[in-house]
C-alpha cells in the first residue's frame, strides 16, 4: 500500500523493516503494520496500526516521534499527493507495553488515514 512506501521513503532507517500484521525479525527494530477499513466511498478512511517493536524503550519512542511527526497532520493541513493517491492522516491513539513472549517493547500507534 502507498503509505508503507511513503514511510520508507521519508524515514529511510525503516526501509525494509515494515512488515504486514506481525514480524519474526528480532535482530533489528521493526514495525508491524495493519490496515483496517473504516469507511468506503469516494473519500475512504482506514485505520493504520503501527507497532514499533524492539529491545530498547528509548529507540522505540524515538521512532514513535518520527512517525508522529510524519503522519499526525493538523485538521487544516492539505492532503498529501503521493504515488497517485491523495491522503491526510491524524493520530488517534496508542500506547507502549512490554511483550513478555518476545521480551521486547511494543509501541503501538493508531492513525486514521483519509484517502482518495
């Protein structure tokens, strides 16, 4: 999807580290993503879930800040045109937890993406 390419282009250190739904890569900081449709029609809305997964809490929060700076747009910001798609996104929630299973932090961010 266009937003994965957009993130990888704008935050090059995440290039090749974004995985759909989950990741088994525990050797590097990774980001698992999931798109969920919210509304259809001419102006579609999807919820984008991003999970920054890594051993180091501070590195997770640093990547969180980069993602928020990139994707949390103001109401009066115009749509961004990228790869033939116009989109606007806003942060809608999230939080940090420690996953006992893999012994890593998971910093989850939710964005609402409006696109056409």
